[in-house]
């Protein structure tokens, strides 16, 4: 078996992990499964390597899943539960309908259940696949806390106040992050996840064809040399076409996103809005001119912070046998 050391040479330093251990308030642990399922993270990485080799477009959705889960009633894998006849679940709410890869998560969970029945939570799987998506797109491999348990509540209506649309302004974005215990810096850092993956045209075409809200108008914040490319790919009322969020670099976890945003090439209104706050603007402009080490370190820290939001631990919640169903 290939060692972790050989696989994960771009590891965020252990000193960072130790610092974060001392500051955790969520009762999570580094190495939570070291005795109960010692190969858990390696099993997930092996499966992710196979999945991404066959479907590289899933790295973006896998990375977004942890954010979409944690911001709605905490990091409890409620995003993965199926709807029932009487209850539309989170995964079927409008903000989540563009996510893909749920079947792949079911396969990963099945592998873990074979190795360690009833041990590894679906909430921890979401944290692992988000981290592995970064590693598999040439980003850092960073230590994550584990020990989350799975929730049983999943209601589509809960997404409305917690997942802000890509049309949001900087005030709204900062407020929702503050409500979750995160900062403006975390906002600028975590939005950098847009460096990988794709988006449906419908998430941003109003910037091209209806910026005035009266059926016409182009967002003047967009780089005019970028607009023809977007209009060629996305026609009005296109609800099916997907485009790269970071053109030419959407399979590389790098700083190209920040370079694009600084030049008016952020795909979403929310990307451009990072330039409308002194702190987030300074971060964007610094990363646009930087080497990736600072961003890699910051991203690891912000992901660990996000992964602590309202977690269930120490007997609360459950360990689902299948991620799409409560036990």
C-alpha cells in the first residue's frame, strides 16, 4: 500500500494542525479514527482518486458540498438526505440542484462500511472529499478534524436564509459569514474555491442580458473582453449549459481565480463584490500577485473553521449506514 507520506507531499505544515487543535471549540479531533478505523482517510482518498480520474468535473461540486452542508444547520450531512413524500430535503432546494456526485458519495460510504461498519459519519466524509478535491486539483493536502455525527433533519426551506445566491452583494455575504462565526477574510479565502469547477449559465446570465432588471443591460463591472466569450457560451434563459468558473484553469486549484476577479473576470456578482470591501479587496489583489503558499495555508485554516459550524458530537446525532437515509 502506498504511504500517506508518498501521496501527500504538499501537506500543510503540522504546526498549523497543532495550532488549530489548541483552538478548537467544536469537540472535534485530528486523528479521530486512528483506532476505530485507521485507514478511513486513505480509503476515501483512494476512492476519490478513481472517481475524479473518470469524472474530473466532480471536484468543484464535491468541494462546494461541505459549504452547502455546513451553512445550513451545521456540518451534519443533512445535505445528503433524500427527500420524502412529505418533506423536500436540502439536496432538492434550488441552491443545491446544480450539485452532482451524490451517487459517488454513496459508493465511498459503502467502502467505509465494509472496512469499519457504523464508524465513519457522512458528515466527516463530506469534509474528506472536499479536502481530497483540493489535493486532486494540485492544491494542498491539509489536516482536518473529524468526529462529526450525522443529523436527521433536512428541509429544503432551511436553505433560503443560509445559502446566499451568487447575485448577493458584499454586505449580505459578510453578514451571513459573521452569523456562522466566520470573518471577511474567510469569505475572501473560501470564495477562492471558485478556482475549480463549473457553473450553470443561469447563475450569472442576468449580468449579461438583464443587469437593469428590465430585460436588458450588461454589468459594467465585467471585463468587456470577457463578455463575448460568455455570450457565446450562454444565451438568454439557458438553464442547462455549464461553463468554467475560472476559464482555462478550472481543474487547477491555484491563484488564477484571484487574478481573474482583480481584472473584472469574476463570473458571479458575488465574485465581483469582493472588490467592494477594503479587506476582501486587499486579499484578492494580494493573491492576484502572489505565490500560492499563503492562499494554501489560509484555505486550510478557513476550511477547518467552517467544518466546526454547529457540529454534532459526543452522542448527538447518529452514524448513518447510508448517507441518503436516516437509520
